[in-house]
């Protein structure tokens, strides 16, 4: 498959464990955040988003936490499965009606059966 | 399958040349976005079109241009190619503009020799 990046931080977990992937963003004016999953050889896939008026949002097996004070975003994956193995990256955006996102470099999640 | 199609899948060309990448959005989606993903720069937003008009511009070089046609498909034109333009180019689409969930295509791998 395609390599989406070299020297990415890697998180290795056992199947069934909970995973936490972190992202530090840079722009204090950012008010919209997205987590993407990218499997080898595929395009990014939207997982979950959160706006700055929230500090937590839950989806199916995923939770995103936003700490605006320290400009930190995390993605929690419950009961991690081998199919969750991928590169995960966050994107920050200053909306104001436009969409001009800045993407993090990503974290490689490896789930061992 | 996201419903977004991109052609070609792979493209190999020489420095100084010009290429055109094509994207067909999901049925009904009015917005098309172009991204570049390279090993050293990660994923970068290039440009967005909505219903035929340019809506947002990111880190797109002047040598690059794009357009969206009346049937909503889009083309990204890359000219005077340099070695550093070698990357994966993704197209994504969304129903409207602003902060909709985006659906990414499989990408075009461009190699400039």
C-alpha cells in the first residue's frame, strides 16, 4: 500500500484495548476540528468532528475531547479492533464561513490481534 | 467506496511537463476539494470549488490551477512540474460548502522524474 508518511509517531495496542491518540494544534483561533483515518493505499476518511463550543463529542466507539486552554485534541477509540489499524490525523480550521484546514502529521495506530 | 472517483490512479511524467487530474464527486455533492499529500509536508489543502465557483484557496502554487465544470466534475492542472510536486493528490466532495463531512477519493499518485 501507499505510505502516507515516514517517522510518524506510532501507537501499538492489543485488540480490545482502548486507544488514545493525541493532537496538538497551533492556532488559538481555530474553531472546528476533524479527525481522519487513513488506511494504507486509501484516501482519508472522516471519523468525527467537534466545534469549539464543545469539549467532548461521542460517536460510535469514538470520542473526541477538546481542550482549548492547552490547544489539545484527543481521539479515544474504545475496544480497538484490527480494522482500526491506520494513520489518524487531526485537522484544525478557522471557519468564519470558509474552509481552510491545517492538518497534523498523524499517528500510526497498530492493533495486534 | 466513498463514491468519489479520480483518474488516473497513477501518473508518471517528467519535469517541466503539464498534467491534468480529474475528479468526479459523489452524486449530488456540490463542493469539490483538492489536497496534496507528500511524505515531507503531510496533507495540505489546495483549493475548494462550490457549484462551479472557487470558494476557498489554501496552499496552492501559482503553477497549479483547478476548475469545476457544469456537471460538477473537477480538474486540477499542474504545470511546469518539479520533482517536489511528486505526491498523492486527493479529491474530496461534500454536499454543500463550509463544514460538511467530506468524502475522499482514492487519489492520484503523481511521480515527476
